[in-house]
């Protein structure tokens, strides 16, 4: 019985790792893909956060490097990400009886183009949006860093999952 379990575990390990298209991080990458490029995401939103472009680009590069075995190249990777930040805004969302906002919402939208040179059916251009709410008695400048960090994390996860995870 122990031997049967051992054979099953070994068989699963070979099947999951042997085909070269699945990694234990959840990424599903073509076996022939060796490189990835993540271009700088310029901020084209009307409201500009001066660190947002760099923060988002770095977070996406870090996610790809930490969760895949691909080599990062400047441009023309086997898998390639590019795009722009298209919206960065704060809006009131919970109006009180006195016509004042109880909550504000910071929203970030990123347009992403992904190219998989080995499987064109995986190519896409999509917009990803996330938001975080904060109390209106707090100034955006005082909460901006933590809010954008949380939003960027969620955006990167969505982009990574759409591009490289086939759940």
C-alpha cells in the first residue's frame, strides 16, 4: 500500500512538472518560453500620482520574476506586457444627510496589452480596475501611499492571472 502511494506521488510529480507548462506557482507558461518583457506603464490619467507608473511597473515585473522562471529582458520577450495607466481618480461615494461625503473612493485603471509569441489565442488587451475606500475626513495625501499599494497589488494579481494562469 505504501508503495502504491509512492508511485502515485511520483507519477503526479512527473505529470505536473514533466510537461513544462505548469509550475507550482500556478503559472501556465509554454515550455518554449524563456523570456518576458514588461515595458514601463506611463500615467496618462488626468490626475497624476508621480510615483504610480514606476510603482505599478516594478510590482508587475517583481510578480513575474518571483512567480515564474522566465528571464526578464528589456523588450521583445517571448511573453510581453505593455500598456498605460488610464485613470486615477478619487470620488465621493457615501453621501450623508448633510450632503457631505462620508467615504471617498480612490480608483486606478490600467490598460494592459499582453503578447504570447507561442500562442496567439492568449494575447489580449484589457482594462483592469480596482479601488479602495477611505474616510472623507482623511486627506488623500495622508492615505494615498497605502491605498495605491493595495490597489496595485490587486491589479498586478489580476493582470498576472489573466496572462499566465489558466484556472
